C-alpha cells in the first residue's frame, strides 16, 4: 500500500487574523503560502484562503515503527489553526497492523502534546499570548489516504471485499462490528470514478485517490474548522447568556443607575460580534460547480453534525437578541419613571408655594 495517515488537531486562537500581515512575518522564517485547492476548475471558491505553513519534517516512533512525520498548519482568518501531522505508511505494513497503528496515533497523548506545542509556537509568532488559545474545545480527526492499494487498482470498491475498512474507520482493534454499523458507514461512501473512493465518518475517513490530489481531505479539514468554531461560539454564548441572566435576576437597580443600558449595549455588541464571525465562517468556502466536492462537503458536515451545532448557535443568538431588547425596555422604563418623578417634583415646586400664600 502507498499512502499516509493524516492526524488533525484544530484549535480556536481567539480574534480574527490579518493573514496578509501574518504571511509577511512567517515568510521571513519558514515556508508559507496562501492555500489553494488543487483543481483548476475554480469549482470551490475560498474567501480569504488560509495561510499554509510547513512546520517540520522529522521521525516519530509508533508501535516500533520509525515513521516519517511532516507537520503542516493552516491559519484561518476567523481565528482558527488546523494542524496536520502526516505519517508516511512504512513498506510491508499489513492491514491489521495499520488498524493498530491508526488506533495508537489517534489516541497518542504525546502526539497531542506535540500538536499543542506547535500551535503555541504559531500563536507566539502571531504576537498573541498563549492564553488566547482555547485548549479545552478542539477538534481531532484521522484520515487514511491511499494513492494505491493492492487489489483495488481498477475498482476502488473492492477495498470492502479485501480489507476490513469498518474496523479501521472506527478504530476498533478487536470488536466484531454489527451489520447496522457497517451500513451506516457504507451510506457515507462516494465515488467519482471507478478507481477512487471516499468514505466519510464522524471521527475518521478513508480516501483512495490515485492522482494524489488532496482536494477531498482539504474539504474535510475545512469542515472540521467550521465545526470547531460553532462549538466554540456555542460555549461562548452559554457563558454570556448565563452572565446576562444572572445580572437580570440578582441585581436590583435604582432609577438613577444606567446598568440596564450598559448591559443592553454589551448584549448587542456580543450579538453583532458573534453573528459576524459565524457568517464569516459559513461563507469562507463555497461550491459553485463541482457536484462531487459539494457532495463530499455536505456529507462531511452532516457526519460531523454541523447543522445541530449551527442551529444551537442560531437559537442562542436569538435568545441574546431578546435579552438585549429586554434590557432596552427596562432601561427605557427606568428613564420614563425618572422623567415622571422630575415632572412631579417640578409641579410640586410650582404648586406648593401657592398653598403658603
């Protein structure tokens, strides 16, 4: 077999990134280029393509195999870094050994620590404190990419007859998988021509691509970035809404305080900032002509349950807008009460002297 294992880690690094300025900075010290899909059909439109960095080439020991490791990264303008750790499959590797190797790499804590260190270096190079990285909310994924696989040269679907794809995809060393689980994976299998294949699942994918084109794994990588941002902003909205709700319930405001107005402005600002970023993430990549890549993109998004997270974010943004309107109403009510008191006082000032006369 001729192929690679790609292990992904995707982290949110805070606010938006000025990619032009970052590119000038990194070109002074490393290989950096603006990312492009390999196809020349312009079927995929990428708004503000990410900056690609080659981080290192080294050796990595896994289950006694001295693997060739290439670490690359993409910096996305909406504030995310996707790190790819790519391992060349050693010659003579059996399928059973591949399953064990994939399982090891997907769960290797040392590899995760390596990813975190490289992201720290990138963030420091951006001039940001490491504390801006959200280490708790991240995405991980594995992609098994083959240019050739024995017995599958003419028809890539033969891989299901010759190899246990299901255990590899689900990273199961010993389990005997049910037919129901196998059918779920088969339902996410796609072919463009007889000799290529894409199997997309929620935690890993298998790609057979004789041309060596990385378009499909690039699309999957972007889907991971989309999912991460939705998860990040879902958590952020939970935090902001909890704070605003507690402010509404616990505080007792006098008519002379402008706390409602401040909370209203804060809620509105959060709504605008997050809405703008969510829209930016969604519009980063668009498919305009290539139905196959579009199908892969939709399948990856579906398997990663992107829509569920997007719906959750939309609902919480709607709640945030309602809270903002509530604070505006409360602030206006307090102002009206203050104006009424002022009018009463002024009338009293005018009327009371008449009684003394």
